[in-house]
C-alpha cells in the first residue's frame, strides 16, 4: 500500500484559501492556490496530500450540501480537477475528506423534509425524525444532530438509497479527480456494514485505494479489522507526544507506543499503519502548546520515527501557532505564502529518512533505553534495522546500551557513527541510526 511509505500533508481548504466562513454563494477559484504551494510541499518531502472538506457546504465544510460539487467558495469542479492533475504530475497522491455520518441543513434531501414534512420521499434518509417534537431551528419537527449539533443532520446509513447516493458520489470523485483515498470523518460513528460496502466499491474502482478513519478511543486493532479499512488516526498517542516533552517524561509516549506496537503478545495493533500527527485542524497547533520551542524538532522526530504514517498540518512545518481556545478559525488560517526555516529543513530531512527506510515504514518497535528526558527505540524488519534516539535535555547525555554492532549512519544527518562503549546524545537532538547488518 502506497500510503504506508508516504508522508502526508494536510490542508484545510476553506481556511487555507481564505474563503468566507458562511457560504455566500459567490464563486471564486480560490482552490488553485494549492498549485502555487506544490514546490513547497515537494521540498518538505510530502508525497500525499489530505484535503479537509472541499465539497459544497453551509459553513465549515462538514455540513455538506452537495457531495458532487466543489464548494462555490473554492471554485468549480474543473478548478479542483486541475489542482489534482498538477498534484499527481508532481508525484503527490490525493486523499479527500469523506463526511458520510451527517450532512448540512442545506442538503437537498433535508430541505425536502422541511418543505414536505410527513409527505417527503426522503424521511428514511435521516436518523429519527419526530414530528411530535421541535428542533433548535423551530422546524416543527425533531431530528438527530451529530453530538447535539443540529447543523449536522445525521444520515441513516442503513437506508439503501443513502448508501447508493454516497457510493455514486465517491465514484464521481475517483472518475473526475482521480483521487487516491478517503479520510472518513467520525469513522467511529459509521455503520460497519456501510464501511464494508464502501471498501468493496472503492477496491473495485481503483487499486490500492486508501481508507483512513478518524477515531479517538477504543481498541484500534479490532476496529481496523471490523471496519475493513487501512488506517486510523492515532489520537491515542497524540496527547502523549506533546505531554511527554512538556513534562520531561518520555515514559508516557514510549509506554503508549509499546502498548500499541510493541513486541509483546498483548500489543493491541502491532503491524498497523496509523496516521500520526503533532496537530491538525481540530486541535491547537503544536507550537502553541509545547513549552520549550527547542523541542519542536524532537516532537516531529517522534512523529516520523514511531510506527505509522506521519502527517504534517499546513503551516506547522515552520512553527505557525494557533490556539483552539480562540476557536476553530484560529487553527485554519490562510498564509499568503509558505515559509522555510530550520524547523522546515529538519522536517524535510525526516521525510527523506522515513520514505527511504524499510524499517521506518514497516518495522516493529522495541524500547532499548528509556529515561525521563531520553529514549532510544528500535524499528526493525528482516531487511533493515533503525534506532531512533532522542535527547530532550539541554545537556549532553552519554547513553550506554547494546547497539548490536559498532557502525551506523544517521539517516537525518548522513553522519557516520561508531558506537564503541556508548554514544553521546547532543542536547535537543534526535538521531535515526541505520545499523550495519
């Protein structure tokens, strides 16, 4: 699967392109801005892009009006087809956000229910419509909104017509834009029967089509099997990543990684390729929550070094800030142009190392050394062995451990290293040592 050997770059298009929050119906070809960023994305080392919602919606993209039409605020279907063509020409795969659990109040079938009430042909398209109640919008009937948000009308994914409508739209995305995968919004809410149908349909349309589900908690290994998809968002390690650096407690993240990917029989999802991230469009940017900015490169070394598929949120590669407490819009801003600094340069080196390493793409995980401020863990396959070492201390640290051989090359710096009796870890430094066989 191509995704397992990739580095993802996430863009929230409505924010990235500076579109107004409310859908004003005014068409403007903003989405072509992505083409101007392709050289930057290539230079960062990302070879796959995940777009948050691009289809016509009421406001923020997750309240869909039309699954078949690019949001008017972003442009036309022709505009987006051009963007996808240019991305593919640059060797960048395209993954779209599939918001199938709910739609917006402007969705055609829900508008029909508002107009025709009990006589609507679309009553069964939605969860639990009750004409004896009322909604927050004073519709004269009650309906189920996702987690109490009544601008997000829950679809009935047991209704064959709803399933066919979604599959038809997805088929259009593949035919029209040649997309390579879908990120499934709130996958933990989706019916597993529907997910099975979706997997079969996508497999029939395109080889190696990638499905990644947004999940927060649960047994990821079992969920992957039951959902029949390829990957999940690794929220279980997300908090541990920044928390470990903020509290000088590398035990937290390493223990989480071992519980999920380690060598023990009770490991919950050994061999899984989860989507790893330091931040995204729903949480504060990492530069806003990390206490010591000198640890930012180390945070990304952990994201790229641990098992999984690393994903970088646009702007965070140069340390852009954004606080969730100031609202989602603070996380989804528009930058006039990309920036490049020492953090970006380091991420590019991490991306090159990750994509070129069989062990970092497919290897298991074993802890070798663990202290409050230092960790060394092994990623290994039959073809390759890599040690990931991190020192978050402001002082050098002499690490004594069984390296298994004396010679190695640092995939990040390309420096040769002779371990001898130990290895000195420089302050605020990360290493990806490829070991001699």
